[in-house]
C-alpha cells in the first residue's frame, strides 16, 4: 500500500465516523428543537385562550374579585419588583389553566396548567436551526475527510516519487 491509497482510506474512515457522530448530535439537537417548538405552541395556545384574555381584562379594568385574585399589586412600569413576576392570579374556570403570573405591563410571565405544568414565553426555533441540524452529518463527513486529504496532499509533496 502506498501513501496515496492509505490517505484515501483514512480520509473515508474518519469522514464516515464524523458523519455518524454528527448524525447522533443532529438527532439530539432536533429533539431539543422539537421540544422548544412544542412549548412555544402550547404557551401561545394558552396565552390566546379566552380565560387569559378575561383575566388580563380584569387586571386592566381593576375589577378584582376576592375568589379570583391573590395579592395582586401592580408596580409602576420601570420599577424593579422584588419578585420575577408582579401579579399572580388563580383561575377558577375551565380551560385547563390553574394560575397565571403577570408582569407590570400585563404581559404573561408564566402559565400553570391544572396538570401541574408551567409554561413560560419562549421563542419559536428559527429555520436556521433546522438547516444546521440537516447539515451536521454532511459537515461531519466533509470536514475530517477534507483535512486528511489536505494533509495527505502536503505530505505527498515532500515524499519521493
């Protein structure tokens, strides 16, 4: 076997190994992206529900009912509250929502469902993340393959013919 054939085989072996490793990393990243999208969709669905709209309207108009609100002090916008959220409302109607935590500008800090899950506002995963996940195995092959081929080419330049 000569230097050229050995370099080619080593490049293919490391390229395939890199593609497999990056394929596993791609799968794990895809699971995270899908989980983030599911949390985003669930939060948006809950935030757009009639129950949340009614509670926000009650806060804005100041119609506090004793059985609906728990210690709801709204701080002026721009002040730093002592907690991460400024107002907490317990929801007693249907809709699957148990409690809502509000910020000073009546934005939702979190929504707790009746089954004990808490959803926070999250950003929808960008399309670039999906593209990167698709490119992981391709890059995992071509990067080691190209590096070994380049090193082999340089070494072959110094070797005797």
